[in-house]
């Protein structure tokens, strides 16, 4: 393997690790909606605007990452958590 090829390989590995790290951080961020869902269910409802915006944004990113020629699975799965949590938060804010 040439020096340039080895450098390219290291770069791709770094970018891949960065993608997975960002995905884990996104999942942690979107999981914070769980506390708001709990509050909504206990009668302390919050705003519905942010969870709805999160849901739409996450579905758009999921579609983008799935429809790309080279699918971006870290982006897809981290945003799927956001879509589910955002939707559940919006529903509980409206229903309870």
C-alpha cells in the first residue's frame, strides 16, 4: 500500500468513527425528550413546536440518508430515534 493510500485509509476510518460518535451524541440528545414525555403524561405539558420541528427534521434526514447512493446508516439510525421521540413528545403534549 502506498503512503497516499494509507493516508486515505486512515482518513476514511477517522471520518467513519466521527460519524458514529456524532450519531451516538444525537441519540443522547433526542433521548432527552423522554423526560418531557414523562412530564406531559403527568400533566405538565410543554410546547409542541420543538418536538414537531424535530420530527419533521429527523424524517427529512432519514430520507436523505436512505436515498443517497451510498446510504449513511449512522445518520439514518440516530435520526430515527429523534423522529420517534419527537413524535411521541408532540403527541403527549397535545393529548395530555
